C-alpha cells in the first residue's frame, strides 16, 4: 500500500481480530502473534475509523513520518465526512482564537506561530506539523487547541496540585480521575529518567500527567458537546493515547463517544495498546538553514554564547558576546524569536542580521551583517 512515491504504510489491527492471532500454550497464555500477512487497506481503515466519533492518532513528536501518517488519515476521513474537526496537543487552550484566525485565513503562518507562542509552549520544528495545519486551513477544518496552559502541568510536577495557588487552581480541569496501576507503571518508566530524590516527586509527576490528560479530554469533550454533528481526530503524543487510559477513557467518561486508537509503530509493541498500528519508514525533514550559534539570556538580552567553528555566523563576522537584535526584520528579544525568524529558511538562504557589540573602550555599536545560512553538521 503506497501513500507516496517513496513511502509505504502498512496497517495492522491490534488487540482485535483478524489482525492478531492468539497462540495459547500451557505457560504462554498471554502470547500474541501478529500476522504480517493480514493487514488492512487504507480505504478499509478509513471506513472503520469513520464509524467512531473520535479517532486518536498518536505520534512520536519528532518523527516526520508519524505526522504524514496523521495527515493521510485526516485526508481520508474528510472524504468520508466533511464535518471533521481536529484536536491537537500542540497549542494551549487560551490560544484558541489565534488558532481560529489562522485556520480561517485571517492571519499568516508566521503571525500564527507568533500569536500562539508556539516556540515557547511547544518548540518542536514546526515543519513537522506544517502540512497538517496547511491542509486544515485549505479545507477549513476546525482545529481545537486542547492543551492546558504550558506552565500549569510543570508547576504541578514541582509542587503537586495541593501546592497550587488559587489562581492556578482556576485553570485545572473540573474533574480529575485517579490513575490506575497500569497508567502509573508506564509513567514510572518515564519518571525514572529524571532521577528526582524528592519524596513526593513521583506522585507530583503523576498528578501533572493527569492534569495534562484530563485537561485535553475536557477540552475535546466541550467541543463535541457543543458540536453534536461533528467527529474529531485527536493528535497527541502516543503516551497520552496508548492503551486508552490517558485521554481516551477520560474523554469517554465525559461524553460516551465511541473511539478508536491508531499508533505509528515504534520500538515497543504490546497487546491492547491500540486498535491499529501503522508501520512506516522513518523520514527526515529537509535540512534547515541555521546561523550556527547558541544564545543565552543575560541582563534581559539575547547574547551569543558560542558559535559553530567555521559556521554560518562565524563566517559572517558574528562573535561571542554579541547581542543579537534582529534577524530578517524579526526583533529578537528571546530565543523563541530566533526560531520564529528562521523556521522556514533553507541552507543557502541569505538573512540580514543586526548585532550590538561592545567596543574596545566600552562604547557599544550596532553592526549589520548578511549571513548565508548553512545546514547543521551531523555528529
């Protein structure tokens, strides 16, 4: 089954016949065997998904092929039901008006990224998601910003729900259900990578995840209740949707909506983690054009902390300690502004850069440089 000239996509059904054959022996009653010859066509997948009101499509955030898989599912479902909507983890709920402005054509892509504070709140290379949002804009597919405010979950992870201020509590989901043991067990694997010594750290970590999942479920439920004629595709990290006890069951608790879970294959495959598994070849984004510098915030300014040896910035005359003021007309007040200025640039593109440099005798001067961007050097 070919989606594109250079990319194949295999769809397996998991935890349901006919894609999973159960082999039972005396001491292997839980053994499952996936029959790779029994697959589902994309047309059949779309038809089966279209019987559900909610379709969760998980992802590994930096896997471009996972996002292309999401887009393909959205395309095919839209052909079957023009009342489709999309819910995304990538934007926080307070930015819903700014998301609407972009989807309806009132703002440009760069204005959209700036207004939603994309690089502060999410930060992954926007080119991973651009095809999805451009398609939604072209087709006028409503996009729901599902996530809670970016600092809420991080604060809960530090102090727990009990440690929140009254103002912070106002942003919590109205209902936060308990975490079952399977949910906690998977979270512990992620938590152990943090190696925190604080006695309540794991409990706070679980609470933060619950706030995240319940917040997204609550936002999606509100949309479904307000729009009874629509179905929704929800795009989120696989950890939020696998096995159903992240967002899916918490959304079902609020709406009783039928749902299906689709995951793109990774290193681990377990029974009952999803209804469908997409197996696709990993793809890399085209190389991005970079300045080859790292920045630090110092005294309210974005200063160049280091430069790649013989990189684009160094070749153009940028120096360590320079204050970066502007890149191609984009004022740089914070590191996210640099990402915003360069997100769509390619190696070989030229940009105009303004820096402020302290002189030998203390007087600072501004310098305007033209930089030919280069590709990142792979280590």
